[in-house]
C-alpha cells in the first residue's frame, strides 16, 4: 500500500522529526497519523458529521 506524493524526501523529513526510534513514542497508528495531521477528528452522531477539525500539533 502506498500513498501518492509520499516519496523518499517525505519519509526522510518524517524520520528527521521523530528519529529512527521515534515511531515507538506513539501507542497506535491512529495516534501517529493524527500527529502527522493526516487523520481528521470528525465528530459524528446519527450518521451526520457535526463538525470537522484537524488534530492540534503536539510536540513529542
């Protein structure tokens, strides 16, 4: 599985931000994608999206 536009430079940037062992700082893939700001934080009730936000950036 690949994500379009994610290339070697993108991966190197992520590694430079979190370090080689940095991925272990996250308890789950969901937390990691939220930290990358790839996962929206939608509040859904009754099948309707009440509001959409992107997660805030957190320093690790």
